[in-house]
């Protein structure tokens, strides 16, 4: 399996992220979500490439419209010279809505690419309109909380005749106690459902009906989210392999495992878990 790994600050400290990247062999891509005010995803990505010579690393994803384009281009160009062109930039609209936002993100990428030669840009895309807008401009798109069916339509909208990579985050919730892992999954998906752009995604995917069952107390509805490919709870290696195959069959080139661990989980447990997914 060709897999990526999302190393989320808060789930992993910066030092843990380096240890995991160095010791979790087999992952081709390392995504660093831009969710922390104290961790720079591109700086951490560069550090990972200094520990590993067989991977690419980058942001997943920067809020494009909050960036100073000149400073970002200089930072990325420097990092790619150091890393041997193994830094990528994941960018997204950051929840910005309104008419023309997809075209605005495409313009952002189009203007930065000549200033950062050889750097892949991957665009966060929740809906087909974004996938079509960045087709031929971005080198790939990143899906999040995607069903298998949605992945197929997004891949078709993005690739058309122009190619590129489709990545899909696969969020996995891990605890030695299954009820804790389930609670983490419920809390995270309901948090995202409170954001208008994700609420619209869940409506279009048919996920909202499942969430209504979960809110009503039907914890077994989580299994329906797993069957659709939206997330996994305490997956076995076979569970993960089956999900990856199904995403691949539906047009996803690289599944990016995105683990959440219960608070207090030790580095040894985290590392053993992410290593096991490559077994």
C-alpha cells in the first residue's frame, strides 16, 4: 500500500512527530495539519525530510488567504533547495465561503507556482466545484471525511483529462478502550458538522442522516460511517487495508492515515500503532 501519514500537532508533539516520521517506515507522504499556533507545519516538514530521504512532507493545509505570498514563496523555495524538492504545500480556503472562492484559491496557487519551481501544491477540496476550479492548476487535491462514493465523484471532477493526485485523509480513532475511541470519533465528527462548509459536505454525502442517529444516542450508527469510509474506530490492519483498497478503487491515489489517540497515550503506543498499519 502507498500511504501517507498525517501528524497532527496536539496529538503528537513536535519531537514526537520527528520520532514517528523517522521510525515509521513505508509512508511516502507526511502531512502536518496547520492547527497549532506554536508549530509551523512547513518547518516541521523540513525537519522530517532531514530525518528521512525516502519521503515527501508538507502542510495539510495552510489557509491560503491568510498568507503573505512573498514570504511563503521564499520560505518554500529555501526549504525545497535544502530538502531536494521533497516539500509540498497543502493549501485551502480555510472555511472562506462566498461566490468565487474556488477561483480565488486557484489563482493563489497559479501565482505561487512560478515563484516556487518544482513545488507540488495540493488543494483541500470538499466539493466538486473546488475540484474543477483547481484542476490543471493544483498538483493534487486533499479530501477529508469523504465517503467512497464522494471520492469517486471528486476524482472524476479533478482529474478529467489533466491528471494529478487525489489524497484522502482517513481519520482513525484509537484507544485501548473501545468506548473512548468511539466517543472521540463522535466528538470530532460532530465538531466538524458544526462548521457550515462541512455541514454542507455531510448533507451532500448522505452523512447527516447517520449523524442524526448518533445524536439521538444510536452509537451503532458509527459502524455506518465506517462502512462508508468516513472514519475508522480502533481498526485492525485488515480494516485499514480494506478501506485503502476501496478508496483506491474509487479514484484515490494515496490514502493519508490521520490518527487520533486518547489523551495521555505514550509515544511507544503511538509509534507501534502507526507502524502496524504498514504491516
